[in-house]
């Protein structure tokens, strides 16, 4: 997953990856990227049906197989690999990606930090 996000994102950006594939891009990185990303995902990760937190869009990827699922924060994206589900229709992909974001928003398990702000 780390290599996939490296292919997809601007190499000058700092970002943090969570256990289920959700990536938080840090447009204004601070000294503690993990804490900053965790704070953003705690607020913008969990799904609340019937609110903007339940919304999603699907982005077909050019640089990797699969999709990025966006939510109500433009810098929070969740990667969905085609092998993760049989139904590749937009609704199924979006609901699956949203559920992964929701899980990451509750678990808040950081698996990788890409720190570019000091470079």
C-alpha cells in the first residue's frame, strides 16, 4: 500500500497511511505528522449516515489499479484495490472504501508516515 500511495501522490507532500488504506495528506505539516493526521482522521474518518460524513466519491486511478474513495475532507482518501471486492460498480466500491475509512477513523492505527516537510 505504501508504494501505491507513493505512485499516486505528489512526491513533495507529507502524508500518513492508516491500517485499512486511508491516507491523510498533510497540506500544512507540523512537527508531529502522526498526531496531526490522527486528529484529522478522528474528525473526518468515521461515517455518520445522512450527514456529509457519509458522502463519498470514486476516483478511477491512472497510476495504480483500483480506486481512491474520497469523503467530506479533500485530504482524506482511501485506496480500494480491485482484489478486495468482486463487485467493481461505483456504488459497491464507494461503500467499501467508505467502510474502510470509517474503520480507520475509529481504530486510528498509523502504519506509515511519509515526511517531506523537512526536505
